[in-house]
């Protein structure tokens, strides 16, 4: 600690949506410690979410390697960098073995993390300030705010910042001006997901696009991530009308400004959903195989449609194949939710 000002490290390495959901806690920390040095340890896949953030002094990027030996060497070097920065306070928002080892390597006097069962892979052994959650069904954003509350940090709003350079803003703005004309509402529809249990059927996305386009008040823009353009094109091919397939966005900053320019986001439990919410875009979130109590956006306006097992500490058992998880959510239901949310 230099002149009474603490050096603080946030550890949330991945995934994209989880990094986004630590942002309210970051803002709370900055409110509590306006003059502190606040750094963030993150993996390269998610770095665009926090790079250039006005409340972060330094971003420490861990570059993962698919080669085991190279990965071990890189991890050891990363831990040495963390140790050499001499942090006073470390907060492990990730709660896995890797983040625990980084926490321990810091040698900080105050090492905060979640108590079990929220912490996993023995990560709690590397902290000396363990925060117990009152419920296993808390939303991830709520959990993160509980962790910083142990330091006296509070957040009274969910407004956050994803910093997007002006040249990227200008590039995306020019695309919208050239592509969309008139006063129609623009709906970003994100069909690709990373796990089968999160996948609302593509034919349903196509049917929803047709309904929105037939309404006459909407344009539909099909977005996607790296390597996912074929999913967007398949949805466009299944539709009778002509939804627009978005251009490829080279990084998360481009995607953030892109989705922030739309009037509504529709999609499953993905990082893009959380980016849209953080950018202030109303969200219709479709949940099947994951729990919205933990993973739905908290920021309003948003609507959650859930077809999975019952919520609560002991959800009712209902075995369904991944393809059937979303059987109870129809395109008509999602269309109605869109109308109620964006036209209210």
C-alpha cells in the first residue's frame, strides 16, 4: 500500500459473459476506492470487454496455449508478473484452481474469494477472506456484488461501461446508415450458442424473423461470433422473408457497439446476450438447459422465457433431450415478448 492507497487486483479470466457480469462490481470498487490502483487479470479471449475501461488502471492478459508445456510456462510467467506487482488486495471472482493459484501467487495480505460451494477446484484454499453466499440461486451479478461488499463497496445501479474507440463507433455507424433506412425498430437476433442445451431451434428463429418482418415495424439483423456465420446464414435460408445477415465483427468491441445500436436483442444464454444488456439494449432471453435465476440479465428492460426445469434449490426432475428443452417456447410467444418489450 503506497501512501494509504491500495493496489487491487480483480481476477476473472473468462468467459465473455462472466467477465461482463463482474463490471458492476468493478464500478462499486472504484466508487469505494476512487484513488486506488485497480487492475484486472483476464484471458485474451475476453480482454476486449475491459481494455481501455476508464475505471481500470492496468489489464494483465494471460494468453492461453493449446500446448501443455508452453501453457505451463506462460502461466508461471503470468503468476510472476502478478507477484511482482505487489498487490494489497486480490479478489478472485472466478473461483477455480487456476484463479486460486494466481491469487496465492500474488502474496497479497488480503485475498478475497467465495466460500464453498460457490468456489470450485479447491480455489478457496488460496484465499484468506472467504465470502459465503446466502443462496445457491443468486444471479452471478448479485454474487459478484456480495464479494465486493466485504470491502465496503456497494453499487446502486447496474449501469456499466464497455469502452469502444471512436473509430470503431464511426465504422459501425456508417454501416447502419447505409443498410437501414426509415424509422423501423431493429432487432438483433443471435442464434448461435456454445452448448446444445442452450439452443433454441434454428427454424424457430427463422419463424420469429418472418413474424417480425411481416409486422412491418421491424428490421431483423442476424448476428454471430467468430466461426458462426453458417448458423446465421442457415436461419436466413429457413426464413421466407429476408432478414439481414450481419457483417463479421472482428472483435468484441465491434460487436458491443453493433448490438448497442439495435433496439432489441433476442437470443439464448450467451456472452452476446450479456454484452447487449451491458450496452443498454433491451433483451428477450431464451433459456432451456441453464438456470435463468443465475444467468439471466438483471438490467432492465429484459424479458426471460424459460422452458427448463423448475427454479429453486431443488428443481423438479424432468429429463428431456436437448432438442426438446425449448419445446415450450414457441415463435409466437417470443414475438409477443418482443412486442411488449420494445413497443411499451
